[in-house]
């Protein structure tokens, strides 16, 4: 039920006339190393710091016209290693000193360092496999296509078709023809498993692409099951379960999976209109698969995630002249999109798009993004398990962000499309009715919005490269909020419980957006930047901001409520949150959130001792999707993707108290 939202999107352009040849990232210091140059000059190594400022330049001993086999940053040695297809291997240290450590006479067709930076796999132009240490000492060498695994079974023909009697009129069995895809670039690919114990090599052999799995010492472990039109892409899931590749069939283009033993293990189809796939790559948590593909609108990065055995297209990142995508080794949802003339650093966050309005007529709905489809389910009236939904809505293109309305019953919602300027507004009546398309809103061409909030029926707020903008839907005019461009804002969220639109900055400050486009005013200062924010009215204290960081810290204004919060939902009367110790915690949404009176701190169950109705054990890894605005139901999603609805004791007793106070009994 969660979607991927873009929190930050920083584009860095290289100096005029210079193009990117390759790129790698230092995940610890957040530095970016770019090999760049033009076709007539010597290549250079450009170093950018965490603020994306160019800090150093080193001249490399080869021309920019040379083809690079790959580059890698060795963390322990503080060195950047660059390999050329001609066979030269160069290292560049922190001072900018360049050293050519050796040359592979047979050229370099592919290379890949192990995740622990201890073993280097090289495939030469003569289809030989080389294993080297971090000091470039050779550990072993063998032919790439030769050799057989030690435990390979020996077939004596029993059960084979050719040993069975087929009848007098039987026809010869057709030969299985494996051929190359027209999109195959004929290059070798290498990919390591996350624990660095195995690696896979994809290469062309006898007019078809083959897949082989090797152990860390170079022994052949298995050979991939034959697949028609298997393509050049290759990415081993860091968790170790699956090896991803692509294959083009006559009727569809799909991502196929192999197990370590080489057997096929499922697939999913790419969207219609997807052309040549350039690259596949997994993030560090194995939760998102990036597909760099060519489409009708140019190259883009598609981000796929799976739940309940269904693959969702969660995000489509578009940039000019996309080349490849590089995941951060430390931050699982940080991605660098490499372009021909620069790069774009993208920070993502996974969160559910659900209705928050405290109205008895609220549908308590949720929207799940699946490419250009939006799966809509009103949980107040129907609990439909994913990947199904009560209604499926089709958008003109992939959806980038979903925001529910902050006015009325809160049943309407806005869809920001992948072009970052088109917003589709939907309205919906209470009940199971299908949402109706209300209108299209076009933002300015330079807005490049990444998040939206539907504040009022005719007011749309967007957050983009130029800061926060307020759009008058009826008049079709857009104004940029004064001073918002320099605030480093990352999150835009409507807070219907206080009737405001919140904008959270990188320094932990939360602003309230003025709908007249004047300068946003500071509402709260949280101790750390938060990826999810909401607010509730707490009497004399006014609006209290509740925020959760990407590192699972939950704050109410400046007070730490939990250091291990995995999800939360804020109602007018209750704050519900789950912890990494598999517990649901319930706290009153009043002044005690800030003062601490009657509210438990910490992240363990001991903190809730004596508050039997304020805690409940839940299944390991369960996360809150939403809670009924005025009822007693809470919807959870389990790690495998299924939904469960529970009625915690605290919410049941609160509902009983309200009915007794209102004398709603017989």
C-alpha cells in the first residue's frame, strides 16, 4: 500500500562542453566522482562533495574518446579505480595522484568488484575469466565458457524423449532455438551476490546469450536455464535470492528471474511502450529494482517493487539523456541518475497515500500507484486486499505523487503525473462510488513539481525545484511563495486536522504554507529532518507537529516519542504508531504529547507498563496503513503484502466513552 515519493531531486550540470564518461559514489562521505571530458581532450576526474560543489579536478592519463569498462571507489583505500576497455587500469587517490597499476593485454570486456571490495572479476576480450585481489594480484584464470560444475548430474538418457517410444506416426521433436534479441548490445555483464560469495556472468555464446554462476574462487556453480531472446542486462538481488535479467518475447518485454542454481523463478511484464532496456540494478535493501529503459518520451528510470507476488511500477524518473542509475550503498532509497551532461541525485521515501480528514463521511481511502494505474480502495466501506482494488483508475502517464484533499470529507485526491507539471483532480462521494475525474491542472513548465497538496477546492500547492507554489485552479494562475526556494524543503503534506499545509525543511524546521503565496511561517522546530509530518490541534498549545524521520525516530514538536517507530497515523483524538519491537502504541492526541504527562517514552514495551489499553502486540514487520477517522478499526499491512484489520482496545474503549457521553445507547 506504500508509494515512493521524491523528497529531494538535485540536478548537477557539468561544465560547458563536457560529457559524463562514467560515475561512482563514496557512500560514507557522500562524494560523487565523475570521469568526464570531450572527444578532443584528455579525460578528467571531477569530485563533488555532499553539497554538490566541485572540490577537485584530476587529469587522467587517457583521452576522453577511450571507452571505459567501469570505475569503482575503494572505501578502505580511499581510491578511485578506472578500467579502460583497452586494458589499462588506473587508480586515483585522495590527493589526485594518478597511477597506472597494470594492463590486461587481451583487453577488458567487463569487470565488477565484489561488495566487500576484496575480489575483482575481469572478463577479457578473449572470453577468459580473471580473479584479482584488491592489490591486483591474480587469484585465478579460466575460460569463461569452459568447465562444468563439480556436482553436475550425469544423464544416461532415462526419461528423455529420444529414449521413449512415441508411436509409428510420431514426428521428430522440434529443436529449441535460442536467439539473440535485437536490443542486445553483445557485451558481457557481471553481477555479484550481496554476500560476495557468488557472482553471475552473462555473455554471448554460439549465437545466443548464456548465464553462468561462479563461486567466489572461480569454480563454476551452475548454468542458467535456456531462455529465448535473453538480453544483456543482469542484476543479482543483494539478498541473494534472485538474479534479474530481461527477455523480449514476440508479444511482450519482461524481466525474468533466475535462482542461484540457474533455474527460472518467475517474471513480470514491462509496460507497453517500453523499448530497449539498458540496465537493471537493485537497491541495497533489495526492495526496489531500477530499470533504465527507452520509451516513447525518451530514456527514463523505472522503479519497481513487489508485494503479494505482484510487481508495481512505483515511480518513473525522467531526465534529459539518461544513461544509467547508481544506487547508494548506505542509503537504500538514494539514487543517482547519470545523464550525458551531468547527474541527478534523488532521495526517495516510501509512504502510504491515505485520507486523513477527520470526517464521519470520510471513505478512509488509500491509493496505490502502479505506473499509469491508480488502485483506489475506500476502507470504510470495502477492505479489498492488494494487488486488487475496489476501483482501478487510468492516468495518461505514470503517476509521480498522490495527495488526498484537505477540505470537506477529504475523499477527493490529486495525481501529479510523471511530466512534473500535469495534475489530475478526482472527486468522490461517500461510499463505494467510483471516483470521478474533475479536471486537469497545468503547472508552469519550469515548476518541475515533485509533490502536491490539495489545500482547498480551488487551491493546489506544489513543491518543486523553485520552492513552494500556490495555484489558483479556477483562475489558472500560479505564484511562488516568497523565500521558499532557499529553505531546503523536502516534504509537502496537508494537515486537515489543523487546516494547514505543512512544508518540512532539511534542517528539521516545519513551516505552514500561506495560501496567499506570502512567505511560509515557522510552525515547529523538530530535532531532525522528517520524511513524514502531520499536525493536530492540542488546545492552548495550538498545532502540535508529529514527524517521523527516515531513521525511525518519532517526534512531537521537540519531544522524542519513540526511537524505533516504523509507521504512524494521527487522528483528531489519538496518535497510533508501530515500533520495530512489533508493538502498536496508542497515545492521546493532546498536550501530553509535548509535556510527557501520561504519555510513554522510549521504544520498548516496558515504557507502556501499566497502560494495558495503550499497547498491543502485532505481527513482526506490520505497518499501519490507516485508521478510521472516528471508528475503532486500524488497517495493517504485513511484510508479505496482505492486509489485516484489527480493533485495538484503546480505540474500542474511546468509541464506547464517546457513545456513553452522547447517550447513544439503549
